[in-house]
């Protein structure tokens, strides 16, 4: 007699799926666990979505997401032909893994502590991977990543910059070291959080044919619920992504998402106001946590990664949750004593600090 799982393809039972941060259906929680922006999207983005909803939804959307490509191209001063748009940066990353990292006998190189979806995609597509430990200070080890023996066996390399969940940024000079060390492979730089004080590698794309930079509108443009992301690279890399996309789903970005994303990118003033507010609160929260005895890693993101030398992270997580404050905890070697705390409004962060003060006694 067949079991329910016997209907699966063999690989399905071997997958280790990504576990997203909790999205509770409880009111009045202080939700600092999924790196969402605490501020709403640009009013112009909302208006554009509403206008698009009144439009021709019976028709398929533009398969090229031209509205978004043009808005991103104008903002970054690049050509629209250098941009690929997808249904969230996770989909863009998935297509990139399929397009560039499936080379027999070679492994994808990545830091050992980074965005955990990378290894999930490797499992889905059967891509071997090689992890390089972060240094003891949680910095990416560029020397180890560029070791010639490692490069010779690499299908490519991926780094999140700033890194997640540590929040630490690699300087642009180190990104160039990777590009120069891996001239025959794609170097994918995932810049989901770069707008919160980091420096983008997009300016290097014209000089390096092996560079692909991925962005999302979920964080700095407050559109996590809209699902839009994009990649920037030279046209031959964009063509590779388009070939994969059009073999999977020719219309990934719907009319509402295209309209809202383009309008959000065009509203530069609102974007600056929002991201500056997040960065100010991040810096204030860092000082407050340090005053409570926490060690806080230097962050260029909309979260902080912190640990308290006198208290177990799982215990702090439970104590915060009991008081209606959610943060993220990863039960993984080397980082099991850290909490990842998304930056909320000043009021939310004050509540977090007050609760922690009570827990710490």
C-alpha cells in the first residue's frame, strides 16, 4: 500500500526547506523578527497600485516588467538591458542559481553564516556547495574565499553584502578582490540590505562581466507584501536569467506589483526619509542594547545581531515573546547565542529595551 509521500518525486523527501520568520495572527505584538520596514510604502506607490487595480487586469502583465526596469535604470544610471525583474529577490536568486551555478564537479562557494536560503536552493537544484567559515569577529574571510585551490573547484560564489544575519558589510575593495579572483565564474552579490548604510556594487557591473547584483524592494522600500526584486548585470547574464524565467513563468511580476514598484523607485524623497529614520533608530537601539550589556555587531542593515554574555539567547527569546515582543533566533553553531532584532519604530524599540531591562533584572 502506498504511503502519502510515495507519490513524491524522490528529491522532495530529501529537501530541507527554508523556514521563514513567524507571521503571527495576533494583534498588538511588537514584531521585530522578519526585517520588515516599520514604515508604510510611499503614498505614490499605493496610489499607483490602486490605479493599476482599476485597469486591465483581464490582460496578462508586461512579461519584461518594463515599468520597473525603466525606473530602476533611471535611478542607478544604467541601461534597462542590464536589469532582470522577478517576483521577489528570492525568485531572482533561484533563477540565478539555476542559470549560473550548475556545473558538474564544481561547488558553489559561500560563507558558512549567511542567508540560509542559499543552501536550500543548492538542495533543490542538486548544486554542491563549499562553505568558508567567517572569522572569529564574524567578518567574511576574503583570504580564504579567494584561495586559488578553492577558486579552481568553484562553480561560482555568492555573498550577501551586508551579510545576513550578522549585518556586517564587506568594503567594495573586497568585492573587487572576489571578482578578480573568480574571472571565469559568476560572482553574485546579494544586496538586500545595502540601502541602510552600505555601498552598492552596481557601479562595478560595467567593468566586470562576471558580476551579478541582486536587490529587493521588500526592505528599504517597504514593499515586502508586493514581492518584487531585480538583478543587475551585463546583458549576457540578464539573457541567461531571461531564458530560465521564460522556461518557468513568463509573467512573474503582475500589473499591480509593476506599478507599485516603479512608483516606489521614483519617489526618492520618501525613500530617503524612510531609510534615514530606520538608520537613526538602529544606531539608537545599538547604544541602548550596549548599555544593557549586549555585544552588538556593527550593522549596515535594518536589523542588529546581538548577544548578552550573561544570558542564554533562547531564554531571552522566550522572555520577550511572553511580553509580546518577537525577535529571531537561529539554532545554529556559532550563532546560537545571538538574537537578530529588526529595527522597528522608535516606540517599538523602546518597548523592546524596556522588556529586556526587566528580563535582565
